[in-house]
C-alpha cells in the first residue's frame, strides 16, 4: 500500500495538484503542462514494456527472479524520490526528462508490487485482501493533495512544493524499504481458468478494454484542479476536489475486500467503467460544486478497483505467466494515458477556446469508457465462466 502511495500517489500524480501552482508562478503554460503529463505517461508505458520483458531483461540486469522483483521495486522507489526532488530545479528543459523517468519508476513499482503482493495473498488463501494494496494510490493522492492545498493557501512557490513532495516520498520509502525481501512466491492456482481455446482471445479483448480505461480517466485526473478553477473561480473547494478524488480511491479499494471472490470480475469492470464515464461527464453536465464533488467521487471509487479486477482477471486467464501479461495490460493502459493529455495539448493548440477544447476531450474520454463496457459485455457473452 505504501509503495503504491509513493510511486503512484506522489511520483505520478503529485504533478496534478502542483500544476496550478506552476501555472500561477509562470513556470509553464497549460499546453506545456499537457506535454509534461504526456512525458510522464510515456515513461510509464515504457516501464510497463520493460516489465513485459522481465524473463529476459531483469534476470540479466538484476539477477535471479527472486531478487529481480524486489530489486526492481527498490530501484523504482528510490528513483521516485530523487526525480520528485529534482523537479524543484529551475531548469525547465530537464522537466520532461524527469517526468519521463518518474513514469518509468512508477510502472516498475506498480507491476512488481502488485505481482509480489497478490501472489503472497493467493498463497495465504486471502486473495480478497488484495484491495488493501490499491488503497495506496488514493492515500498518496489524498495526502499530497491536502499538502498542496495548504501550500497554495500559504502562497508557497512550486519548487518548494516539489521538495515537500519528495520529502514525503522519502519518508514513506524508508518505512517500507526492508519489507521487500527476495523469496519465491507459491504458484497461483488455476481452478477457475478459462478454457485454453479462449485464453488468447480473452486476453486480447481485456488488453484493449484496459487501454480504453487509461484514456478514459486520465484527462480528468490530470486537469481536475484546473477544470475546477475555471468553472468555480471563487470557490474555496477549488483545491479540495483532488484530495476528495484520492479519498474516494482509497474507499473504493477497501470496498473491494468485501466483494465475494466468485463474482465475475468482468461484470465489476463494467460497473467501474460506467461510474467513471458518468464522473467524467459531470464536469460538463453539472459544472458546479455538487457536480465536481460527485464527479470526483465517481471517478475515484473504481479507479484502483479497476486495476485490481483487471489484474485478478489476468491471473485467472493466464496464471502461469501473470507478470508478463500484467505488464502488457499496464502498457496498454499507459498508451491510453499518453493519448489523453496529448489530445488536450493538440486541441488547445488549434482551438483558443479552452472550455470548448476540454469539452471535446472529456466527451471523447467518456465515450472510450462506454466502449470498454461494450467490450466486456461481448467478452462475458463469448467466453462465460466455467466453474466445477
């Protein structure tokens, strides 16, 4: 949980509440902020691809598999701390490189921490506790968002805020550094695996649908504070929708621990996508305090739950090569995330009306989530579960 709080909540998403501060300081423009976000998501995508190459790459760089996984997590955590602190440097040409590196590090930590923990929980007969791991991103977003709100109220400059975020990441990393030890997890059981003839087809659809989820949420997740400031210029809630988003993420992850393990994860994924689609559309339909608050909750509740359900589905469909396919899904998700801010940047470059540009991008994002629901519905019909 704390590892994902560092890598995702701080290493990746601390940029979101700090973006208004950087805009206020005149350090970047909104278009430049879009491309900085894209740089981070490109790094996340390439990091996920590296995880896919784990059987070949990591054994050569990091040693035998039992050491490779924990070393990759440690490297990712250490790089997250250093790269977050380095964003305080007044050297804008280096910022895209730093955000790119932070994306790579966060992918390593996400994939290998997920695999490391889920394998141990499965071996312990407690797979339902996997949701606790995914409280981490919400916890990191909540704490970093509240810190950013306080710093905005105090007029703190963006470089100082980056140092504070890096210090928080360092503190949490020191708390968990010794917990990651090399050991060989027990193999996952394959009791509920799809029939062999459906495995590859199911994975292809799952990869595509998961990629659509990455595109569907990322525009709101990147620009939520900016959107709120434009719609509610005088509201005291401007900087609190992002922490609310983080709180909803943590709550949604905890709720997953109460769900029966025999429920079809594809049905749960469909529900999560629909919730996020409505959350995205609320920023357009109801640009008010209630609309942004409800939208933040609907976007956040299924956020990491979607990741958990997708990873559990991978373990069900491909139990003997789960890490490789987890990396494949994460890479697809990363491509969706790259496309989101890039689309905003392109639209804003060609359309001077910021409101119209964001409306186009948000409608495209919500439509992608609805398409993901349709893919899961087709998959449930084409490849139903077979239980003894």
